[in-house]
C-alpha cells in the first residue's frame, strides 16, 4: 500500500480519508502524551530500540518479579535451605 503523502500510510483504499501519520515526530509526541507511558519503568529493558511483539513469550521481565525471584533464591533457598520452601502459596505470590 502506498500513499501520496510521504511517511503517511493510508487506512482506506482511496488514499484520501483517514490517513495515519507514521513519522517519528508524531510517535514521540504521542508517547509523551501517553497516560500509562510511565509503566515502562517497571520492566527490565536492555534494548530501548527493540520493538518486542512475540505472542509465545512471557514478555519483558517485570522488575518486581526479578526482585522476588532473587529474594526466593538468596533468602529462602540460600539462607533457609529446605525450611524456606514450606510456603505453599509462594508460586501464587511470585511476580505480583
């Protein structure tokens, strides 16, 4: 699908109604206005340029999950050994 306007993808076949701006400037402006944009700070993002769409993945690692797993490894397993695994509800709490 091509457009008479550079950087704009037509949504409708006639190329005149409902064109969508695909410019970087437009995307950055919309990102700055995003009311939930701050949620990205809750995830481990090693490559900010990577656009990640994988339906068979757990997605980006939530920082709270990483921290809770570290706690389970360091304190419960490392410090309490087998006594630390007596909490039956731990799988349900990890990652929340």
